[in-house]
């Protein structure tokens, strides 16, 4: 009865809330969470995995091959129409290196056609990359690199971010704000010169989790307890499937 009530309550919410949450305990619904490999796919693989999970017994495993065509993602196009908050638990098998990679990619209508807003790594730290002009957040200077953080390996991490309709970007790892990955009114980020050279306001139309390498790096990532919402969910909320 409670589960039916939850579905009904969600159905009555305004579309702009676009609350999507998934823990994969009922398996991988490939209609709701399809794979995504723009342009080419040569070696990447997405599977349901019961060997490790943040909660319950299942997660989604992504084996990413080297080079751009080794990419593969899975995700959703059910995106809020205004502010977008994303929470995922993620586990990486290998550390980010100096090479440029992405583990989240988002088609972005605020950029040129077929261009993406990407979250990944370079210089061993977490960063954003705007495909249309290759701007990074933070700047990849020594100071910018120090303002971000590495992604720990071998254990589940709570990764969250917020894309604001006003151009705001906020990012958290295990509940801690990452100053180098923050751009918002009233907050000074001296390591965001590249990012702020335009009045960019992201407008993503999909959110996809996986692996993309622009060199030879390979990696395996696991994802679990994903939430996409118009408000912040945080790391302490329970997982659910809806």
C-alpha cells in the first residue's frame, strides 16, 4: 500500500520536479536507463553487477575501454526543467591520471549542436569540461588543481552536483563542497577564469554515467543509488526505485 501511495504521489508532482531515483534492486530497466555511445562504441560495456553495491545487492558496472570510441554510458533523459541536482554513489577501480577522461556526460542545448557538458578528470583531479570551447573547471593551473580533489578508489563515494538555471555549478564529494568546482553568484572562485569567459548557463537534456577516455586510459566504474531531482537529495537519504 505504501509503495502504491509513493508512486501516486510522484505522479501528482509537477513535471518540473522530475524526481528520478534508482537502486537497481529490481534489475536494470534498459528502457528507462538505456545505454548511450554517441558516434561510436568499440569495447565499452555496461552490465548489472551483483558482486558489489552501495545498498542492497545490485549496481551497474561500466567497463570503459581506451580511446574515445571505447566509451559507453547509461542514463536518463528525465531531467528537471530548471535546477538539476544529481546524486550518485560511485566506485572507481583505478585512480584518475593526468589524462583527460569523463565519467558523466550530458548533452547540453546551451552549447553547440551535439556538444556535451562533461564531468571527469585530468591532472589526477575531478573537473568539468565544456566541449564546445574545451574550457575546464577549475583552471588546470597548480592553484586550480589544488582547489579540486582526487576521486578515491576501491570504495563507494557519494558524488553530488547542482546545475543552476542561472549558471550556478556546485559539487560535493561525500557531503563536502569542492571549492574549485563551484561557480555561483556571491562566491569567488579565482580558479574559474576559463569557465567564466562566457555567460554560460547549462541546459542539459540527458545525464549519462559511464566512461570516456581521450587517450589510452581504461577503467571500471560502478554506480548505485542514483537520484536526479530539482532539489538536493544529499548523501544520507535512503535509496528507492521510482
